[in-house]
């Protein structure tokens, strides 16, 4: 039996100047779940996530965050989510702590609650000693971690992460995976895109494979590997490569272009 539906995608579509970037998508992500969105560059991952985060208007269809439409009730939907792009915007002339104070003020968080939560996250990411420094002095990995801290500080029920492990050193990447597991265990739906299939295989409860704007299949990594065992190797990467290469060859409707 699934946990409650945190994200519902219903015929979500995006066109740019007559070209379809994302064909109608239908899937769900549940509370307590880590869902990996897998696809090559240009597959439609970021476009989909930006639509669901309320940053890009869909051409048709809709998405729901705990039942709140991103089209009809955008404010209510956005209050429940966080979105971290692959190149997060930070304010170089603010210290890490000032950045977190700013995020807390935007969400009107209770001071006693957010400060304790922020301290725990800073400690978890080894940023406690760096929090008083200007963010322009941070390395790329440190900027990723402070941005993630800001995304998690209001304890969203859904978090969208676009390629969150890019630029992280092995320890930071491991810490991030641990944080995401803890976040999901607390009830948050974690939706992230990645091209690092070994990370998805180890971390995700379910994955969705998208190619050329079309969702090819969803399922647990283990189920997908078993289903395609006779045609692909034993890894999620083998399954991914087989499915995307087959889609390239056959075309979107199974016809050779």
C-alpha cells in the first residue's frame, strides 16, 4: 500500500515555439519516497521539474502538490515544495547564515524552530565553521550544500533537486544521499534528476526514464533490471542505455523514422 500521493502529474505537456519539449506525462510520487528522474541531456527532465515547481507554465495538463494544482492554486502548491536547480542562485555578498536568515524570513518561519533546524543541517554538511563567511568565498561544493540547506530549512513536504550531486566531492555526495534518505524517512517526497545511474540504483525507491520528452517507463530499479534481464546487463545503466537506444531507433510510436 502506497503512502499518500505527494506529486501527481496529469497529461503535463510543454511546447516551445511549436516544438514539443515534453509530451503528455502521467505519473505519481509518494510521501516517504525517493524518485529518480533519469534521462540524457535535453530529455525534458529540467523542463518537467520547473513546471512542477511552478517556475514554468505548462502548455497543457497539470501537476498537483498534495492535491494543490500548480496552475490553479500556485501559491498553496509552492508553499509545500522546494526546488534546487543544478546551478543554484546564491547571494555572494551574504554570509551563509545571512542567506539562511533570508530564506527563513521569506517563509515566515518561527525563529526558535528554524535556527535549530539550520544548525543541524550546517553541522551535517560540515558548514558550521563556514556559515559566518561570505558565500563568494565558498567552493562550488560548499555553494551546493548551503543552497540545499536553504531548500530544506522550511521542511518542505516535496523537494525537487536537479542534478544535486554535480560538483560534490565523494564525502559530500555521500552526506547528501544520507540527508535525502533521512528527509524521505520523515515523510518528504524527494524528486531528483540525475545522469549518475549508480547513484539512482543505490538511492531511489523508484525511477522514471525519460527520453526525447517521453516517459518510457517507471518502476523500482530492481523491477526494471529484472524485466529487462534477458536483453540488458545486470545494472540500471544497462537498462537505461537499452531503453533509450531502442527509443532512438524505433521512434516515439514504435515506428522506424
